[in-house]
């Protein structure tokens, strides 16, 4: 990268700095990082905007002088806490990159079991394996400056956010739900097709990615502002979906962890 | 001069996930050569317990960002096999097309972005963007086509949205498929150029006799379901997969290891090709032979070439698949699912080798137990034994430190390991 400094970019005639960015992953599928290389049409333009100092999945060179750190994945083992703290100490801006980093993601599904020892035994038998009892989001351990939601993250949204960081613009995550984007896309409502959907309570910004494919929303981006989860339960019930179906979606990615825990307790109490 | 050196690579780069290489040679004698996997476990098999069947493909796709489509399809197949659902011909063909495009994007990603830099002494693909723009644009073009077609059929290139137990939530528009047919025809030439590029690279001269495991083709090069086979002559049914994988734990790895007839075996493009060479498309077969690649080839570095050969096969077969779809009327995209008690196994050839998902359901369709055996976890033991043999060979030959270090990393990369997937 260093050998080939691209041309200085300008915005409205003013030189735009190329921030030094680095990518890291904790416990994850590394899919969010892959999403970055997955949009081939804009990749090269995007790369000219930033100076990548570390990206293990793609490059061997590694420098510790980054200002923006993108961290994918959730924290599931103690050595990851140390790595995360080091990253935090170096980076001026730490970005929780994707739903695992923001909420724990699918990894936090293991947290629902009463007995963490059972979880280990179910997979590894008597073989000793080091892991924390719960999978946790980054902000449980360090200060997070910015969250990029989604499982996976949406490349277009990431590019927009990074461009805004570079240009020093304010970044605002959508407050409205997926449902609004779905309506704007003129999709047939999933409930009318007999499918459950968390679109009415889930934070938008994905352009109703799943409902566009007639696949109901699973809430991967967490709750929209003022999400009415109780009313959502009523809607699900009215359309004949069980509490279990609602709970499966609510607890899948960790964004609704509080609501899910409450619902799980209520179901158990019955 | 006798070689004395220590190689300690923590978190090898340009692979998916976290693994370390340690080699210690003193006076030409290898004291240690270790392939360590330090990835954190995520416990997918435990997560699924108690969940209804419809959760399985959606959650299990998240085992891997690169081969999420393959995991989703293996998971769906396991559920369908447990419930006795036989996919329609239409669904089978669409799934195969989707699977092919995932394999194409993954192979191209590996060949150009992860493996190629080693052959031209670069640390990453990024400097090549400026030094070899045409090459990178070509790679991006093929990858884009594959990913776009994944979007078209599966709804999304990663963690697909249209693939469900019973079929698809939506079907692609035929006009779109027609355009993709032209784009596929157009990349045939790009693959020829890719072959020209790889012909300039010298494949390291290293061989170690290995057992290769894959699906067993019957009439065609296999990707989804069927019998299991090894080059040592073992043949098993899909539901007997545990007899092929024999997983066990070792201290140096958070991933399980596997073995069959020998101390280790290999899966992946080279294994598929070694077992099913006769079913390759003629153009792919010709390309393979032009690289001197024919069964049974025991050079692990040739997995790169096997991936290239598969790219050609996949593009040719995808054109045929689309032609078949364009000739017929679409039928119902989704079958009704009635859960039942039982066990189901799904074996699918994903880019890095054969993948198995197995679920046991109660009568309401809740998961009682689950098991996922990942291609890279089946390869770890073989990587270890290759690494030992490689270090011994090069220490004997008196190779320079840097050469051994590079060749060891190239060896691991040639398996295109998906380490976080292997631990899951």
C-alpha cells in the first residue's frame, strides 16, 4: 500500500485526508469484513479513500498507527478482552462492526442456557476448552464510538458511513423501522403472505434487505427508536404465530436481548 | 551448510480465521513443525439445541462468512432428509446454480486475492491494484458476476435470504437469468486468461501420499448429496458420515481433527478432482491436463490449480443450468414442510471441501442434538502432517530461512483454510 500513494482526493476543492484504518476480528464468521471486498464495483474507489494499515484477512503487512479501528465479532474468550483493550488504546475512533460486535450476534445464543458447563460439554465432551461463559458485545469492555449494525453489514451503508467519517460529517443511524423501508419498496407485507416479521420494530438502514426477498425480518439490527415490542407481540399473535416463533427472532442476534430474556421468563412462568 | 532456524508466525495472514505456524530446525534436523489453531469456539451445535427446525439454516449459515450459502444448503438438506422432503427438480437446479456461484466467487477470491500475492512476492493484493490493474479488474469482474448471480438466486450473496427448507421464497426473473447467461459466457475468456496467469507461477515441488475424501459422483461432478468416497477405496452412504470423519480432539487446536484410513486425509477441490475427474466438463478436463493435473495428484499446492479447473467446470455447467431453466415454465417454488421425529444428514461440497450437517429432531421439529463437520477441520491434521514433511524436506535440501517460511505459509494457504468455520 505504502509504495503506491494514490492521488490526493479533494472534496469541494479541499484536500481530503486519507485516514489510517485497521480491521480486526474477534469471535465471528469474518463475513462483515468480507462484505467490504464483496462489492467489486465500488471497492477500488473505496480503497482510495482510506489508508489500510492492518487487514489480516487480506494482507500480510501490518502497522500499528491507525486512527480508525473496525472491530468485527463478539468477545468470547479472555485473550480477546486484552486484544480489544490494546486496539482501543491505539485507535482514536473504535467502530463496532456488525451485529456480533454491537450486540453479541448469533454467538450470544449460547448465553440463554442456565449451565455454561453444559454448553462446553455438548460440543467438546470432556476435552478442556477455554471460553467465557457468555458472548458479549464490545461495549461491555471498552468505549465504542460508532456502531454499524447488521448481520451482515450492508456494504453501501458502510461506505456511506466511512465517507462521512472521512469528510467529518455527522453520522446518524436511522431511527425508523425496517417496515418503513419495506413499504417504500412496495413489497407485499410478509404477514399477508403468512410469514412472521420483526420489520415493524427493527431499526432500518438495510433497505428492508430480507423482506425484499419475501423473507421476514429477524431483527439483526436491533430495535428501532421507540420500538413497541408489546404491540409487535399482539400482531404476531393475531396472525397466528406462537410466542416461540417471536422469541426465536427476538433473541437471534442479541439486539433485543432484554426483551427476549423477559419473554423467555414469561413463557417459562406459564 | 546445515539449516538452523526458528519460524514463529502468529495469526497467519490472508486466510480466514486464526492459526499459527511454528517451525524449529537445528543443524538440518526438524525439532518442531506445528500447525496451531487458536480460534475461539462459538458453540453452534449447542446454540441450536431446543430451537425449532426453521432456525437451523438461518443460524448455521452464520458459521461462515465465505461459504454461508454452502452451510445454509447443507443445513436445509439435513432438515429435509430428516423430514423426508425430496426437493423438486427445479429447486435442486436452482440450489446447484447458487452453490456454483458461491464456489466461483470463493475460488476467485482465493486464487487472486489470497494465493496469487505469494507467487509475485507481494504482501497483499493491494499493491497489485496499481501494478497489475488489468489482472485485478478481471478478478473483480468474475467475482462480481458470481456474487450478483448469488443475489439473483439466493436473495443475498452472504447469509442468503430466499433459501428455505422446502425450496425458495422467491424465484429469479427469467430476463435476469438470460443476462447472467451472457455474462457467464463472457467470463469463459477471463478464465482462460486466469489460467495463463497461473501458468507463469511455479508450483512448489512437494508431494506427500494422501487419502482424499469427497462426495462420489454418479454421472456428474458431485456438489449436493450422494455417496461419500475416499481415494483409498472407502465408500459410505451420506448418513454414515461419522464413519468418514471420526472426529477427535488434540491439544494444539481448538478445532476437532479427523482421520479415516490413515493418520489424516484431505478434502477440497483437489480431493473432488482426484475422486471425480472423469465427470469434469471437457473444457475443465482439458485445462487440468494442460497443467499436468490428473488423478491421483498428491501435491497440496495443486489445490490452487484444482480450484481453477473447477471454476471452468462451474461456469460451463451454470450456462447449461440456465439454458434448462429458460426452456421451462417455473413451477411452485416452495413445498409445505411437515416436521417429524428423526435424524437427518446433509452433505454438500463447499469451496473448501465436503461439509456435513446433522440434526436430530423431536416430534415437534425441535432440535435435540446437532453436529456440523467442517471441511477445514477435516484438513487440519493433513496440514500438520504436510507441514512436518515439508520442513523435513526443505531442511534436508538446505533451503534458506525465508524460503521455508514462505513455502510453509503458502502450504497452509493452498488449503484455503476457513479456520473460524472449522472451530465454529
